[in-house]
C-alpha cells in the first residue's frame, strides 16, 4: 500500500481536506484521514487525472507540416470504417506535454471534413504504442454545418450545401435501416440472401443504439437539423462544440432529450463564419440550461496541455474550483463512457492523479507529480 498526503483533495465529486490518498498498485484503495503504508509525498493539492473528450492529438502532430496531418481522410464523404487509432503516432510531443499538465487521457476523433469521419479511440496519452494506448471506444464521428461543405476538392461524392450533406447521410442510414428490417422479416434460409457490408455493420450498430454519433456542430439551426435526424432514426448522439450557440433554448432542448454536450474549445480564434457568435459569455446559457456537458481542447485547435486553463471562463461564470475540476474529470469520463475506471478519486478506480504544490488555478502553478495507474509518469524533482 502507498499513500500521498494532500492539504486539499479534489475528488471529482467533493473536496476533502488534510487526507491521504491510498493506492495499491494500479487501483485506488480509498481516501483516509489515517495514513497506511509507504509515504510517497506531501502536497498542497491532489486532483484526478484530466480527460480530454474531443481531440486530434497524435493525428495532427507537433513539428510536422499541415500536409502531413491525418485527422481527415479525403477518399469519400461517408467513411464508417476509418479508425482514429490507425493514424495516431505516440511519439507526438504534444502527448508528453499533455501528460506533464495532468491530461492523461484523450478521446481522439477523426476530423470534421467528412459527413461520417470514422471511429473514435480513447487512449492513454502516456502509452508506448497505439495498441497499448487504447482503453475504450466512444462513438462514431459525424459532422454537420459548414465543414463537410468546404471539402469539394476532396475525392468521392461531396455535398455543396447543408441540405445536401444531410440528404447523403439520411440516404445511407435509410439504406441500412431498410436492410435491417428486411433481415428481421426474412425467414429461414432467406436471411442468408441479405448481406451486410463491413460499413453497413458499423451503421447498423449506430441505428441499433449500440454506438453513439459524435456530432461536430456549432450553430443553433445545425443542431436543430441534427435533432430532426435523431427523431427520424432514433440514434444516440453527443453535440460536440456548440461554440456559436448564443441562446438558451437549444441547450434546454438537449437537456430534455438527455443529449450531452462536449463543449469548446473556448480559447480558440473564431476562424469561420459559423463561429461569428462565439463568446465566452455563451457559457452562461450552457450552465443555466442544466444540460450535461464536459469541456474539450479540440487539440491542436487549442493545446491539450491547456485544458485546465480553459476552465477559468466557467469559474468566471460562477463555477467553484471543485466544479471546474469536475468538468474535465468526472463529467468528461461520464460522457465518453469511462466513468467506471476514471474521472474521480474513489476506491476501485484507476490510481491516475495529479499532485500540485500551490493552487492549480494559479497561472504560476504546475503539476509536480503525475501518476497514471499507480505509475509515476512525471515529476519535477
């Protein structure tokens, strides 16, 4: 048994003062006022490891020209078989930088140039290879709004309008849905006459509710279009970005439908017309609605290592320090489906946490120790 003492422990659910985090190997044994085992240090603050729920880290790589980036595959508009994991290179220096600032896990997604961009990969940012990095899947990437329209120079069949992009997606989903219905209605050997391609099977999982669509979408009416598709096909979705939402009503509608928002990035330049209403003040609509939400970096749009820094806007809008930590730990873990092992400092969870001397929210402060699954990954000493 090992333990670390901290004056303040942000568990991801509450704040505990003057206590010991106990861990045995890779797992947390508990938080106790009594020390037990081997003392590994005394710190001002402990926090859970931070989780980035929407990133292109390892695909768009530090020090490589834009032409070598691999977040977007240009071969066609709908690509359900592409897998972010196959383009992640773990020697991307940004991964090390993220770990040093406590961001130990990332949900890496294909880019937003395709209507369907491919499958996500939730990774350990500190792993030696992409196979060792993978810990979970968190949905299929989709894109609404302006981005799929601007890719006319890419290969394959491409839309030129929002309605064209949604029509292409609707047609493909309806094709698979009809095939599924036909298969259900077939009897005996006739079922063998109905074949599903590998891409069909991915979309079949989406239509069956076994997979979530991670929908890149910024504007209010593009979210409305997404919701019409949800009504038509009964698919599960998250709304990723929502940076242009400048009214409360659409977040209220997402709250009613239990659709979570992966918000951000909040510190990026508004570089396109569909972000013309982007403003940090928009977070008040998010907070007032009560919708479930987490916070992304969208690395490299904003750097993964700056994820904690972005929470200052939410604190300015009224969140406490604990709530800010929760935003990039427990809430993100819940949304991407890894809350059984990460997101909070609780018994049985992975011993992945960050040690601080000083206040994490002080711009002069930085982690002095970072642990991933009980292993010391980074230390200032």
